[in-house]
C-alpha cells in the first residue's frame, strides 16, 4: 500500500497555528470561522493561538475562548518576538499529524484549509496558498510583493513559490524538519521551500482584513525583505566583489588614460569635479557594501549568542502540568 492511499483525514489530528498580535477586533470572529469550517469533520482538531505579546485585550479574549472550546489552546509569549518567531513557537507546540499556519486577520479564508487537506490526502507534504487575487491591497504592496519574490529567486539557490505567504499546510515530517533549523532571523516560507518534500500550490483569492490594521507597515516589510534575501542568498556578498572589480578596472583605465595623455600629448588630465565625483562614488560604494557585509556579520553575531528563540509566559489548554 502506498503512502498516498494510507493518508486519510478521518483518524488524524489537525493542528492550526494562529499567531496573534493586537487582534482583539477580529479574534472571536476568526475562532468562530475556524470552528465552522473545521469542526465536526471526522478528525481531531487542535487550535493553537499564539499571543505574541499583544498590548490590547487579545489575551483576555483568547482565555475566554480557551475556557469554552476544548480544541483551543493558548500560548502566550513573554513579549513581542515577531510574527515568524510566533509561528515557530506554534510549530514547536503543535502535536498534529498535519499543521496549518494561518493569520488571525481572516485575509486567508479558513475554507481553503479543506482544499489543502485534500492535497495532503493525495500525498503532498506541503500545500501552500497561492494568491490569485488581492483586491483589498494597495498598488504599492501588490507591486512590491510581485517583484520581491522574483528578485529573491534570481539571487537564491532555493526557489520560493511566487505570490505566497505563510498560509500553508505542513505534514508532520516537514514540521520536524523545520524544527531542526536553528536560525534566529527566520524566513519561514523560504525554510519550507528549502527542506523540499512534495509541495503543491492551492490557489485562492485573498480577502480584505476583517478588522484592525496591518502588522507589516513599510519599515517591517523592508526588514522582512532583507531577512529573506540575506537568509537565502550570498549573492549580495559576491556582488561586492564584482562591483569592486569593475570600479578597480575603471580606475586602472583612468590611470592609463592619464599617463598616455601626459606622455603623448601636451595636456594633463585636469578638473577637480571629476576627482570629487570619483571620490564620492568610491566612498558610496564602500559604505554600501560595508552595510551589506554588516548585515551578514550581525546575523553571525546573533546566532553565535545561542539565545533561545522565544520565552513562554503562559500556556493553557494543553492538558499538562505547565498550564497556569
């Protein structure tokens, strides 16, 4: 009997990891929608809400949900560690045969999880949501997202599917593979692509946020983009070598030109403007690539300290002695 025919959702456990940060306006609706789509489907359901240091009433609302809904679990981090770390914490605590990652803002419809489960039953280890339509998002976000993945795929040896986020289904063995990866500056969609296994796209139309504000303003988006590029490509470092070679070659040509002008003509190469421009150009190139090198060194420094990725301040619903 092949793995494909063995897989069935009837006797398995599905864990859904929901990272939350200041989601008081939507979290109850999100829970209701998840239960409506996934409850009473014949499999064991585990909803893991990860409160990433929310400053509003998200935690209190989640505690009420946990008290009334047995499939729900609550994991509270000791502070805001960021979206990627919150998802990683959820993966560490998920006990399901299959784990789904979905944000709390309902932009990714919970109904798509059933389509992902259908692909898992066919034998796929990863089913990732691929956005075919994003009507509620600005032209800038659409344009930047479109070209970011194409840019990173040109730089990286790991192909990351276009127009995707962290909304995806992972088989247990993929989850265990991700948990073995110790990097601190995490880019999970790239990590999932890197581990391999059988992966398939599940197309869907992304919705508008049900309530609240985006947790990825421009500065965070840029930082996330840098994390993705630096984590999965050494090309920026190689680019420094190539640019240095080109600039040095231009300098050598300039020297030859100046010598030839002096030896075979009656003219000197003159003009302070050219000298100033050349100095500013060279200085700018040096500072730019010092910054690139600094990004890589900073990651080595952070990784070398070997601090824990996160701390948990409170657990509820897991049914063990650590509950508070």
